[in-house]
């Protein structure tokens, strides 16, 4: 468990993942993020609490497998990333869809 600097904490979270399934789990106060592949749960918890100013209750992580992509006769691989499903305490929430 290492203490990361503020700049390193910002780099841990890449982007939120917005799909049909992830918008459905927003009702359970769970949020899904693409994170750095080498970050552990403790670092992800520190980053979410620092960036969004909330308290994290639980974190589930998974490394997605390599997927191949075919375009014409060329076959390549999509980039891998780690997905983190973050559960917050009942009082906190993250506004992913701001109201301009």
C-alpha cells in the first residue's frame, strides 16, 4: 500500500464506461470505470475518493481478455484495459451526466 501523489491518482482512472448494463447498475450506486491495468484496488479507491470526493464501500476489478478485430484481410488486437466496478456508500453519488 503506497501513497500516490495527486498527479498519479488522476492518471489511475482513465474514463467512465457508459453502456446499457452500467447505466442499469447506477440504481445500486455502482459506477464502472476503465482504469490503469497495473493499479490495485487500494490505488483505485484512493483515486475515486480524491477525484470525486466520495466514500467507496467496495471495489470489484476484472482484466478483460484480448479481443481480435478484423478489417478486411487484416487482423489486429484491441487494446486491453482493466475494468473497476465501484460501489459507493448510500449517501454519496457521482454525477456522470452533467446538466450543461
